[in-house]
C-alpha cells in the first residue's frame, strides 16, 4: 500500500493517543476536553471507547499488576475514564426506540467497579431497554427486592473481582428460593467472568463486552 494511502486511512480513523494518555495519567479535565473535541470532529463514540479508552484502562490494570501503579493511580484513571465517558453516555443511550424490555442492573456486593457496568447500562438504554441501575456493592437482598417491585425481564449482574464472582450465584440462588427464578432471565458479565462460569452458576446469558451484553439481552427476551 502507498504511504499516502496509509496516511489517509490513519487520518480518517483519527489518532486519539492523547486521550489514551490522559486516562492513563488520570487527568480528568484533559480527558473530558479531548473527548469533546473528538466528538466535535464527528468521531464515532464506539471507536473512541473501544480503540482508545478501554485499552487505556487495560494498560492501567497492567501497570497495577506490575506494581508500577497503585490504588491512587487506579482511582485517578477511573475518574478520568468516567469524565471522558460523560459526554458519550447520552449518545450511547439515544437509541430513540420504544422500550423493549426492563433490566435491573448492578455490580454485586463487595465490588466497587462501575465503569463497565455503566457502559452496559447506557448501551442497553440505547437499545431501548428500561434500565434500573442499582449501582455498586449491591447486596443480594436488594436485587431480590427490586425484582419484586419492578418485575423486570432481565437481572444483569456485573463484577470485576474474582473474589466477588460467587455473589452472582448467590443472587441466582436467592431468586430460586423466592420462587421467581423462572420469571426473570439472568445475564452476567465482567472481566473475570467466562461463558463456562455463567453456565456453571445457572445464568441464562453471558456478555463479554457491552455490545454483546445488548445482543444477548435481546436474544433472552425473544426466548
Ligand atoms: Co480495580 N481491579 N481494584 N479498581 N481495577 C481491576 C479489576 C484488576 C483486574 C486490576 C489488576 O490487578 N490488573 C484487579 C482485579 C483482579 C481480580 O480479582 N481478577 C483489581 C483490583 C485487585 C482492585 C482492588 C482490590 C485494589 C486494591 O484495593 N488493592 C480494589 C477493589 C475494590 C472493590 O471493588 N472492593 C480495586 C479498586 C479499583 C478502583 C475503585 C480504584 C477503580 C474503579 C473505579 C470505578 O469503577 N469507578 C479500579 C479500576 C479503574 C480498575 C481497572 C484498572 C479498570 C477497570 C475498568 O474500568 N475497565 C481494572 C483493570 C482492568 O480492567 N484492566 C481493575 C474499563 C471497563 C470499560 O471495562 O469494567 O471490564 P470493564 O467492563 C467491560 C467488560 O468487563 C464487560 O463490558 C464492559 C465494556 O466492554 N462487562 C459486562 C462489565 N460488566 C458487564 C456486565 C454484563 C456484560 C458485560 O452483563 C450484565
């Protein structure tokens, strides 16, 4: 391929390494400004998220594992990622479609990570789902109570920690004990969760990223 062709392609895709760097360095103001500038130029939000922002968080995780980053850096990077996602959220959630189903969503008890869960929530909203977001560190009883009140089609559980994965099974078991397991589908996801694990704990679906979560949620409704 000609050099000029490569250059043109690069220009078309955009180079947002500065945004990547701002998240990595935990600079929330810069991350927000660069995201707004990228949007003003007409950049596709999902390209920004998948090609630049999520890889920045993966790099943060790698540095944390290598003990080059510590909890304060994780916190700052998390704050910068959230700031950068803020102007994108309405765009992800503006599907303009009629409500297709109701989802109760939350990060399970013991886990404070919510960036991925929030992305899943925004994309479900964009796909027309009504989402009841219970936030982070959600006890099993809270999921149960909300299911009883809102009668959702799907309970969507997120976790990023290996130690809190069993909380997902606790929620499923609690739904069974309450006699309402057959009234609701359970969708699980989050970095350490696998399809095998989802099957093992009796979940109905597993999504390995926000857009696959939407695809699976749609297919669960059709069942
Ligand atoms: Co923490 N943390 N953290 N952390 N943190 C991880 C998860 C870790 C992998 C870092 C590492 O060691 N490499 C590691 C977990 C190891 C493990 O158990 N497997 C870890 C650890 C150890 C910890 C602490 C224990 C650190 C400590 O205190 N010593 C502590 C735990 C606190 C707690 O929860 N009780 C902790 C704390 C934190 C902060 C609070 C400082 C901060 C979170 C800020 C926030 O969320 N508001 C933080 C951060 C930022 C991270 C990393 C660096 C980034 C997470 C992130 O936002 N990713 C993370 C390393 C990493 O992920 N590479 C790490 C971007 C986000 C878009 O991706 O959340 O994976 P993710 O979501 C994806 C998919 O997973 C999926 O779709 C999303 C979009 O594609 N998905 C679903 C998520 N939920 C889904 C649900 C679905 C379907 C798909 O259906 C319902």
